[in-house]
């Protein structure tokens, strides 16, 4: 009985793994930039924290970087970083705030040393909603900070994915 149960589990696991590979699923790998586009320079115009996080992630992926834009094969510009908080839901009975909506935006542009645009200026926009409780203001403030930090990481991941799609 126990042996047949293990056999069934093993068969189901193998089937599930087979289905995962058949659907094209693959883990996100390293950021691969064509050799001609390396090294990369990350410029910041009012997006210093995101630029620093992007540089760090590029270094983790062993992407060649430079300290000056003149030496770069590719120039990534992050600009217009903004955070916004809006009232999302108000109680109909008490008129008190119930949910808050967070917005995080950054503009990016990628061009090579010859001025050719690889990624024209575009904006990455993320939003998150969280419940607000006036009885736990400090906890909700901490939750807000965690959400903003996660949004920053998500934006950096999106930037890296866009870079990984570049081909010569």
C-alpha cells in the first residue's frame, strides 16, 4: 500500500515537471547584453536610488560597466522617479480612510554610443493598494515602506528584463 502510494506520487511529480518544461517555463537567468553594447553606463536624472540599485544588479549579473558615459557602448538613463499616494477607499458610514493606493513611476531610455535609440523613452508605472487602519498607524507606515521598497525592486527587475531583450 505504502509503496504504491510513493509510486503514484513519483509519477505525478514527473508528470508535473514534464508539463512545466513543455509549456516553455524557465527560470529568469542572467542579463545577457550583446558584446558590442558593453560596457554599460547607468545615468540618473532624479532617480539616484533606482540607478544605484540597477548598477548593483547589473554587477551581480557580471555585466561590464563604466564610470563615464564616454566609455560606454550603451547608455541607460533613468529619470523622473516619482512616488505618489492617493486615497483609494473611504468608508461610506464614517468617512474615514480605508485603503490607500501607492504609485511609483520612473522613465527610462536606452541608447548606444552613436546615439541610436534601443529603447525609446518610456515610463514604468507600478501601483499597489493596501488597507489603512487608524488604530495601527505605525504598522501601516511600515507596511507602506515595505511596499515602496518592493516596488523599487520590481522596477529594477523590469529594467533588467528590458535590457536582456536587446539584440544586435
